[in-house]
C-alpha cells in the first residue's frame, strides 16, 4: 500500500473526528509483519455500512489514512446533504449522515475515548443530549474576505478576473488564502445570507481591496454576525485594517435599508498581521455595540469580541447538566475555572452560597462583571489569574475560602497539569468537568484519579450537529 493508491474498502466503524474505519490484513496492506492483527485504514467521507473507493494519502506502520472518491454501495444511514456546498466547505463534515446516526456515533466515540483510550471503568454513561435544532442553530458566524476558491463546476467557466479576486465566505479546510464565495448557509438563520450577499456586493461595487498578510495592505478582513436566540438582537461587525468613516457609515445606512432587523453595527479595526476577527479597537456605527441573550433565567450582554456559547439552546442543556452534576444545596463554595464572560458562574449562582470565578483574559472578566450586574447577582467574585500557572498562591494571598465544588470548562487543549494539581490540593468534594474535547478531558481525569478522585458519571451534549465536535460533562468525587 502506497500513497495515491486507490482501493475499495468496506467500512465497519466510525472513529473520532468523523472518519470511517476499514480493516484489512497486513498482507493486503503490504506489511511484512506476519501476525493476525488487522491493518486499519481511516477513510474520510465514509460511514459504517458503506463500500467505497478511496485514495490513500498517508501510510504509517499500523494504519493508513484515505479519502473517499466514490461511494460504491451506500450505507442505509446516509441521507441527502441539504447544502449545495457540502463536501467543499469545511463548516459541515457529516451533513450526509442521518442525525440519529450522528448522535449514536458521537455517544459511542465518547465511550470509546473514556474506556479504551482512557482506561477508565465503573462509571455511569448517560445518554447524549441531542440538539433540538439540527439546522439554523448557530448564533454567531465568522466570514472572511479573500480571493475566491473555484469549485470543480466553476473551473473552466467564464468568471471575471474581478470575481476571482474578491470573495466573502468561509475558508476551505487547510486553505488560508482563499474562501468559498458563500451565498447561503444552513447552520445559521437566513438573515445571515442576506447580510453576507449585501456586504459582498456593496464593497465590491465600491472597488474596495481585501487585506493581504503578505503585503500588509488592503482594507477588508472579516464579517462577523451575531444573532440572539431569545431576543430580536442582531449585530453586524465589519473587521477592517483601517477606519474609513464615510465609507463605513454609508455601508451601515444602506445595510439598514436592506435588513431592517439589524440592531447594532460595529467596525472593529485589526492592525495586526494575524488573521483574527478581533480588533485592536472598534467604532460603534449604529446602536450601542452590544446584543443581549438569555440562558435559563439569566441575561447576558454580548459585545463584538466577547465569547458566548454558539448554540444557545444547547448551552442551556449543557449548563443544566453541569448544575445537576454539582447537586448544590445552596450552602457550597463553588469555584468556576476558565469562567470567560461568567455564564456558568452566573448560571449556578442561585444554587450556591458563593461562587469564585477565575479567568485569564481581563476583557472577559469585565464582560462577566457587567453580566453579574445585569442579573443583580452579588455572590459571584471574579479574579484574573493565569491558569497555565498555579492559582493556589492567589487563593492563599486573597484568603479565598476553599471550595466544596469545582466547575471547570477549559479550552480544547484541556487543563495545565499544575491547575489539576492545585485542584487536588484544594480537595473539593466534587469536580464537574465540562469539555469540548473528550480526549484531553480523559487525560486530565486520569490525573484526578491518580490524585484520589473517582469518576462517577459522564454525559455528552451535542452542541454542533453535522460536525465531529462533542461537548461532554463529567462528575468526579473524592
């Protein structure tokens, strides 16, 4: 078996990150080792029950990776993808897999990560919580201005040079200098597409340039749209390399004529080379520069650059699960680590005596304090601390009482080992670990187990249908 070989495979399983699993003999794989162990091939774009032709693009000692180029016999779990960009755009990976099957495989993958890879046992696994909305569930979308990626259908057709040089949409996976010229998207409300198409046409008609990280010149960088689920708020944030007052005010005026539901327009100015949709400073062009949404009974202010869970409905289910696992009586001291804009700390505050929230980013803490005021909450206390270092000295210096319960919601990379050791040293009765990456979650949980904790139960929550991303909540007790 070599790179670029084309072979037919029967898909018998489904691996984390959305790859079909095929198994062949080592002899078929061209491996010299004479043993009974099967050689594994991970096949992108394939599902259990499929027979596919796939092209090999990576060969290792124990496995290979391939990409489906033709489905010979489709699995009964397949369905027709809704979006015309599916298979090109990287936003959805499994839109052609029935949603019930997506849920089933995500549940199995979490179990596999915990039991087989993590070596954990004797814990309860609760059923995964499916998303109420399978389409139109995202409250935030980030689009990029760049050169246009031509699809196979477009290659060879008559497309003007200007149209090739100016596009607004989503990046193709692993392609950073071109975007798919997106006209519609089923992950978000229809109004997003109207704003994208208007914005593209407006700036293109004005002859505006797109920012280049190579020359560090150009004007347009990103378009970020945020829409509240439980209110009528709608934010449009244009990220540019510089401020052009007359142009951006004209854009705002024309946009409001076209899309009446927009409630605020912001112009973030990013002068750095880094391609991030966050400005060094911003101008509020229309409205107050914020939108508001609710999770449970709590209200949250969302600014252009603040973090808020992308699937609002599922965020409520995620936080309900965390609160259920914490099982608070009202007398506990709770720590909320990686607290962000304070959503979890505020959500559990009514069930705790005091909540101490720890966060690395200062701007997030400022957002969190505003959110506490919005909800008339006085028992949540915020501290800025680098959670890649020990936070124990801060607790001792500030005389913060030790926790009965710790809730942690770290980034995909998981916790720093020092943070884990600090929590073990504090000896809370319970740890509720919320994670967007079960693999790093298991790594950290094993450290807690070594420190004397026992994994009691886990519960996955599907925040992102049609993707391989999985949120998971775990309860540990000492």
